[in-house]
């Protein structure tokens, strides 16, 4: 199983970053390897929005889709992704946004995954790992584009 976790300070509020990551329909516009997102179902469960969504990922001639259950918890600024179907034998993804004042936050991003097929792991494993490592930077760049690039020293917040 592969795991990756990063905690990263950004110059955007926790609420803004939560809202940005929660807008999964926008992912194909900026997220590495993500070509399409289809939300199949949305419902409210205990104050949380729960989505069932299928993401089409691809690189050159390789295309694969995966379906996940996404739980959005704005009260705790967390997003939890559970794997339902696709090329993985396991996928779990968590986001948490911890406020650092009104205009900054710490993003805690965690993902654990393993591929179902050795062939797919050989073909896409390294590429997927590099894409995962760029996810938080992709979301931060998207936040800068949407909310504006705020010039504060977020590293001083740590």
C-alpha cells in the first residue's frame, strides 16, 4: 500500500479552502490526471453532504474511472473519500483544514491506496504517485486564481 501525507500552510481561509476542495465538479479544470467528474448522487446525512461520484483519470492512451463516496463535513472542515469501484484494491483520502487566523489555514492531506492490478501499477503507479504529490499545490494555485494571491508569510504561521 502507498501512503502520502502533507501538512501545508496556505494564505487562504480554512472555509475558502474547504469550499474549493468540496467543488469536485471543478477538478478537471486544474487537477493532474483528472479528465472528468460525474456526480451520481447527492444527499444530506446528519448535517454532512454525501456524494457518490465517478472520476475519469487518464494519461496519454490510458483511461480509467473510479467511483468514490465523498463526505463533506463543513462544521469540522473535513472531507473524507471512500473508494467504491475502479482500478484500486484500496483508496482512502482525507482532507482537514485548520484555521490560522481569518486569512490562512493549514491543509492536512492524506491518501492511502493500492492498485488492484500489477500491470496497472506498472503502467500508472509512478505517474499517479507524482500527481498525488502535486495535489495540494494544484489546489493552492486554484485558490490563488479564484480568491486572489494573498501575500502573507504563511510559513511564519507554523
